[in-house]
């Protein structure tokens, strides 16, 4: 059910946060798919402490909110978002130079591309897989993002998380109970805000790390489409590939409105411009139907539907 903010909550936000509060921002300007209606109110946080403070305040006041990092892997409704949108821009990175166990301590608003580039510059290996993955570290921790045989679960040591009832807690990697593109936070829809993560890396050289990143980037450009997309639309079913199933069901190149399943990779929906979220949702529903009819498999979304549907 869509959470809706009332006039009392809105009055509090205006009085408490003043000019920091932004109203009526079009989410189509803040998401990789370039679709989505307006958010009633939004605010930017630039440090983990600010993110923790505001999220705690919202829980205490009963004001519904959502966290958005890079805006990838999201399909925002044409009607927009009635909750407070907190744009997470906390992106500090610290390198622990322990020679036997080098680590990166990273705030959750850091984009994966920036993080991997920073690691490469320090000659640290282990995050090459993340260089071409859209989104931020917070989303990666939440959903176990991955590519090219690597994933966040393989790097995470621990994360600092804010909860509504118990405040901040440090979780080690085991507590997340990671699965393919999933964690216990995601599966159980827990109220939690990821603030910070500690990641394991290994010493290498900038040249070797960048070479591997270039190889991964080349593979991605050869196999995945350019343009405004949400990334992979569906999760790969166990032992199979969503792209193969979608292609087999005849979805390559199929469009609704100005949205289309890519003819290069069937698991990507491209916004060719002025596409509506409802067109993308119609494509998703059609694809699920066609794959179920042909293969008797129910595809699960890798993206999230956000806002008022």
C-alpha cells in the first residue's frame, strides 16, 4: 500500500528543514530510466551522520520516507512519490592500509563506479566487477549487486545500519544472509537505512586493476545496450538466464509506447524518449505472461517499483 504524507507531516518538514527541503522534483530527472512523476518533498543528505539523524527523526515523527541513491534499478510511477525522498549523497571513502588485510571504509551514497575507480587508483583489487554497475553502495549492500562473477557479498566485511527501534547496529556479512541479488533486509522488507560499509580488498597495482576493469567494460558494451535503462529487468532464474527466456518468448524488440525490450539484450528495457512508466510496466507484465506461457517460469523482478501505482 502506498504511504501518503499528510499536511501535519508536511508542515513539520517545512518548519524543521526549511530551505533544505525541495518540493515537486520530477523523478524522471533523478533515475537512470528517465521516467517518473514528481516527489512531493525531498532532501539531500551528504554524510552518514546526517542520513542517520534524518531517518531517525522521520521514524520518530511517523513520516514515511524512502532512500534513493543513484536512481538505477527503479521504476518510479508516473503519479510520483508521496513519501519524503531522501537522496543519499554521503560518499566518503577511507583506506585502511593494514598490509595483511587492506580494507575500504565507504559511506553508502558512494557510486559503485566511483568506488571502483578510487580502488584502482590505490592499486586495490577485488572491486573490478563493480566498475560498470550502476547505483550506490547502499543499494548494493541491500540487494547484493554483482557482475562478472563478483558481488557485494564477496567484499563485505560489515555494515553500519540504522533501525527505527534499536538505532545503529553493526552487522557482519553473515547477518545479511545473502542470496543471489538478495539479502534478509530486502526479502523481509525490513525498515533499515544502510549508512556505511567496510569492504575487503587486496593489494595489486593500478595498472592490473584498470586492465581488468577495461576488459569488463568492453564485455558490457558488447553485450548490453546503451541508453536510458533500469539495468537488468528480471533476475536470472536458478540455472538459467532471464535474457534467454525473454528472447525465446519473442520479447526482443517488442515495445509499448516509446519503451522497448532491447534487440541487443532482451533483459533490458530501453526508454527511447518520452516514455511513460506505465508503458514500461505494461512491457514487464507482457514479458512475464509470455515467459510463463512458453516456459512455465515466473520471472522475478530485479528492479523495484516505486511510488504510487
